[in-house]
C-alpha cells in the first residue's frame, strides 16, 4: 500500500494541527547534512553538553539493580519527593505529594493538562511570541487559542492591559512561558504581581506557567515564578518543568507538573490510559539530577551567558538585524525588518521572514527558524545551545550574506 492508494483519512483533531516548525527545520537540516552540505545549525533548542556523569551513573545503577519495571502512573515516590524538595528550594512553596504529576517530558504534561480541562470552544490565552506547540496543543484538545500580541515597547511580555482585553467568559487558561522560548525574556516579580491582580477578577481562569528554562537565568539572584509571586492564585496555577534543558537530558523525556491535586488526578487518569508511566530509568536519572550536585547547572548558565553576549556582539554589527536581549533560556529572537524588501544577488526579493531564513540557508549555509512560526514577524529564532565556534562561524556567514543584498 502506498500513500496514493491508502483510504485512511485523519481525524479532524489531526487535520487542525500542523507539524512543529522547529521539528520540521531540524529534519531539513539533517537532510541537507546527509547530502553533504556544511550546514551551521542554529535551529534546535537542545543543549550541546552531555548529560552529567552522576546522572548517567544513577541510570546505569538503576538498570543493574533491576529497576526496569512499571512504576506508578505519577512516578516513583523518590522522584515525587525530589520534585517537592526542588520546588521548596526554588520557590519556598511546600506542595503535597498529591500535587505532583510526572510524564514523558514537559510537552506531554502540558498536552494532558489541556486534554483534562478543555471542552469545545474553551479559550486559552497564548501571548505571542509563543513556543510553537502551545496553539496546536490547544486546538488538538478542542480549545481555541487566543493570541495576545505583545509589543517591543512592553519587552514582548504580556501586560495587565493586554491580558484584560484578551479575557472572555470562555477563557479557561492563560499560558505563561518564563523565561520564554523564543525571546528569552523573563517576567519580574512585580510584573507577575500585576498580572495576578487582573486574574483575581477572572476566577474561571487557570494559569499554566511553563518554567522549563527557569534555571537558565541571567538576572540577579534566581528567577521568580508566578506561584511564588501570587500566593492568592496558587490553587489555579499549574507549574510545568522538567530536566531536559537545565541538565542536558532532552532524550530522557522526563517532565513534571505541580498544582491542584484534582487537576493532577485527571492528568494521571489520562496517562494511565496512554503511556502508563514514564520510563523507570529516566526517573532514577531525574532523581539524581534534581538532588545531586548542581555545579553542572551553574557552569552551563555561565557558558550560555558567554555565548549570548558574543552572539549579541556579532549581531550588532550586521546591518538590518536587531535582537531581543534575553534574560534566560538559550535563544535569540532576531528582528529582520531591515532586510525585508532587499534583493538577493539572484534577483529575488525578501518579502517576509521565511524568505530571509531560506536565503540564509541557501546563501550562508546557516539554519534558523522564521519568526512567523512563533506568531510574530519579521523575525528569526537562533539557538545558542551550540559551541561558540559554530555560533561565530554562522553569524560571520550571515553578515557576509546580508552584505550581498541590495
């Protein structure tokens, strides 16, 4: 049977979502590299460091000890306790065991939270620029994403005014991602408190705060999350996190959510009928990551800071490009409005940010992702979760390609 002869018709749920642009970009880069193209890849949000040695050792020890069976749907007691301790350490909040759910990555936890809570027509406020998966996860679960378009004047952050304008009687969730993918901007305590004042007027609205990059923070002290800044709203806040970014464990697929025990119970029920439980070995590794020596995290943050600063320095010398300065994570969201309308050496015209990214790929062998995929244009996102040599070579090539435009 071939695609041409198949009688399969995808469900409406599948038809209303699209392939993740970042996943598609990464696949295209792999294809070009397989063809022999020397692509400088700045697309993937994946740390280039290896998983820390003590974390790998914990996984190996778990295998040798025979810890290879099913676990509880919501994870092992040891992992839930490690998450509770981590939340207490990072936010000062002591959560009960029933408030913890564990899944196959933060993405699965977010998806299941929407599955557990959304009915047809329910609205979810998603500030733009946004992580590419949020709107489609809402659509896949019969919800309606309401895109709140932030502005450069507001630092690409949701403001109380914009939040109030976006709220309706059908609003069920607000999504906050801090530090953000793709901009890297993070909300201050004062900004979160101001948003909380508006949310107090809308008791039907829960907040899904995605803090997967909270350890990769370049500000003074530690990052403050919404649950800490707004204790009056704590029962309506669902905090999602994981070990993928801070501990270079993307392939281990281990994330967690913390919040209302009734929501957690519903997420666990759904997981019991889907993946049953997260990997037992990944759970053992996550315990070691969360409870072990954190020097690997501190070292990683300093490396990312150096890369960010060098990338910003190089971008500042390229006419027509302007980057949003990130507070954390490992992305630069680069404005390319100054390139729109310019002509390529081949005679084409750059009409939008997708044209810009294609031009950089074909003329500079540099792979980035167009800003329109994140709901804001004209921009492109580049990841600096790669070695400094690649970043420098890529941005030099971008500068040379831009200089050839007319």
